């Protein structure tokens, strides 16, 4: 129960064995590992719960501060957690800390971890499985060339009935997170399997869950999230179903030659549904937007989404930002090699916006900032409305820049948007779908000035087969409200194909179909 200190190359090592546990290695008041000291749980240990209801279960646990400094190392590796028949609010972690600080080339490593949960029936309770967890704490700081590394994690969840089910590598809840001075957070090779899971409020398989506190990455630091697969089968949430590689609930700041890189996320959903269509599927979700400055970058590449016999997501793309995203001074968002295949899907009622890059709160680019999307494919087949008595109005785009508030988006100071080698295909549409729009780039009010540009090339937009009501529009560029271009700026649209075929446009107040290079 006292505070622990390891120094001068000291070591605590626990290896192998099978254990019934609640908290296995516990420093109730916190501990420090410094001066090349090591704290580790390694060597094939298997853990099963010692109690069958409620509480935080953790292989390594502290309700105080965990400080790793000056070459210190904390490791949980080659371990398995297996639980079944549990009830009540329950949380499982490889490592749980109240506050966590790494500095001076120190390291936190969680690897080769398997977590199994089955036969959980507690409809009013929450179940959570995470490699690293922090909740209602003050801060997570990683500085001075230090690293948090999480790799090779398997989550297998089946036959679960809960109020909430949250699964992922990092769960940093009500904690501000700072990564600075050449430091790194790396999450690699995770797999999430969900089968026969239902929840009253939410199902959230999110690899890295951050917020609602500030995320700040600065001074040559990085957040790397690579190679993740999420497989759903027969998963239902009566309120929200949310899937992300990285979900940031509060403000995000990326500064001074820093980077966020997310690659190789593969999501497969079969018979998945969210209540009232509230299903979110994203690689990077930024609820409070982002400020990116001074040669920093966000890279999102090599992602595949396959969805069948499911409710269509409210947000279904690669990047969704609810508040304003601002880039300045040689910063970039680069999206490439994206494949989204959705078959036999139901569009929820009212207007539904689907975009690979969805800037809900607007986008501002200044001083040679760039946003690019290259080699992007979005295919929707077997598209139907919610019912004949409701109005389902889908809008599909590679990029959508909205005007959620009074904020005016702009592109200025030599900045640019580039969309190249993109494809949107909508096929086999039912008669209870209304007023469809397909556009490579869709924007609300935007000002383009000072030698800036929008470039769209080698695009294919196709709407084929089926019946629809109302207006059907297919455009390379669709602009709502207003567009201003001046000061040597330009819009370039080259080498594209707009296609509509075998469509029957039926009843409605207006019945028309249009193919427009530019729709304003």
C-alpha cells in the first residue's frame, strides 16, 4: 500500500503460471521505475477472475502515479486473460494507472496479449477489455524520447449482453495526453473479434480511445497505429455502434514536425446494426476537430471496410471531424489506398451523409497546407431506404466540407486539395430511396485565394440499376451556398466519368436526373 521505487538497475520480474486474480501486481499508491530499472510480468502467464462480479481487474495496477524515467522499462508480455459467466460492471486491463508519466528514454511495453470474454449477461452493466487503461485521471505524459508500445493484442468477445461493451488497445478516459520531444506512441497488430454481442447503449471496438481531454503531440513526436482487423458478426446496439482506429473525443493539437500515421485497418461487419441507424465506422474520428501546424502530418492509408446486411453507418469513411480542422505552414493530411465495400445496406431516415473525408465543422488550409485523397474506391450495392413511409436521402462523396456553424472554410496561401484516381459506385437501389447525390467533392461555402487550388482528376462516379424518387444528381464538384475563387487561384477538373444507367426515376414533387461536371 506504500509508494514503490525501483532505481539503479533494479528489477521485479514475474514469469509464467496460471492465476486466479483481481489485481495481480499492485502498487496501491503508485511506483517509480528509474535509472534503467525494470518491472515486468512475462513468460506465458494465464489469468482468470477471482471474483465473478464487478470491479477493475488488472495484471499490473496502481491507483496512484506510475512514473517511468531515465531508461526505466515497464512490461506486460505474453499473457492471457480469460473470463466467462461474469455479471455486473467489469473492466479488464493488462495495465491500469491513475496517472502515467514517461521521460528520459523510458518505455512502457504491452505485447503478445490475449483477452477472452464470453457468456456475459448483464443488460444494465458495462464490460470493458483493454491493454492499457486510465480513467478519471489527470494526465498521461510521454516526453524526452520515451515510448509507449502496444503490439500483438487479440480480443475475442462472444455471447455478450450488456449496456455498453468497449474493447481496444488503449482506453484513456478523462485524461489529457501529451506526447512531446521526440517521443512515440505505437500500437501495432491488434485483432478484435465480436460475435453475438448486443448492447442497450453502445458497442465500441476502438483501438485507441482518447478523451474527453486534450490530445497534444509536438516537437518531432508521433502516434503510429498500424495493422488492425475488426470482425463483426451478429452485433446489435440499440443506441450506438462505433468503430474506429483512433477516436479523440476532445481537442487535438499536432505541432512542430509531428505526425499521426494510421495504416492497415481492415473492418468486416456482417449483420451489424445500430439503433435508428446510429452506426459509425471511421479510421480517425475527431469530435472536436484538430489544429495542425508547422510541418506536421496526418497519414491514413491502406484501409479496407467490408460491410454486408447491415444498417448503413451515419459516418462511414476514413476521417470524420465534427468541429473545425485547421492546417497551416506546410502541413498535410494524406489519404491513400482506401477501399469501402458495403452490400445489402439500409439507409436510415432523413439526410445521410457518407464521405471518405468528412469535415463536418469545416476546413481551413493556409500557408502551403495540403489535403489529398488518392486511390479511393467506395462501392454501395443493394441500397434500400428505411421503409416506404419514410424519406431516406443519401449523399455520397470522396470529400465533404460542411458548414456546421457560422465558420467559413477557406483555402489560401498556396494551399491545395487534390483528389485523384477516385471511384464512387452506387448499384441496385430500391424505390424508397429519395433525392440521391453523388459527388467527388461536395462543399458548402468556401473561399479560395492567394494562388491556392482544388484539383480533381481521373474520377469515376456511377449510379446504376433500380428505382428512386425525386432528384438524382451525379457531379464531380457540388457546391452549396457559395464559392469564391480569386488571387490567382483555380479549380481543375480533368479526365473523369459521370455515369447513370438503367435507372427509373419515379414519383416525387420533382423527378429529374442530372450529370453535372460542376453543380452549384
